[in-house]
């Protein structure tokens, strides 16, 4: 698995950004004075990669959210039908 070397100081200063990258599947070699002292990697890369998509699918829509999506869809369909019914002016 390819990894990016990052100094201990930089890792300390950018820990939140670093953790977000690790959650996306990236691996980092933490170095001190140019020598690798640790690696930061996802605990389970395959599970982490699919976790975001699965979490989004697992959330049920509320009745209000579903009604709003239906309203938007109906508006788009009406606009499309109007555009198709309009005479061609070219």
C-alpha cells in the first residue's frame, strides 16, 4: 500500500486533516528527523471505504423530506413537459 511521508511536527499541526485523509483510505509514514517512527492507516480500509455510502443509504427519509423531493421532481417534470410542448422557434 503506497504511503506518504509526513514529519511528526506536520502531523501534530494538521491532525484533523490527516485523520480525514486516513478515513478516505490514505496511509501516512510519520517521520522524526527523517526516520520513519510510525504509520497511520485505516483500521479496516475496505470497511472504511464503503462506510460512507452505506451510511447515506441507511438513513430513512422523513415524510417532510420525501414530500419535498416529490415536489421538486414534479416541478422538474412540468418544466420538461413545457419545454417539449413549446413550438420550435428556430
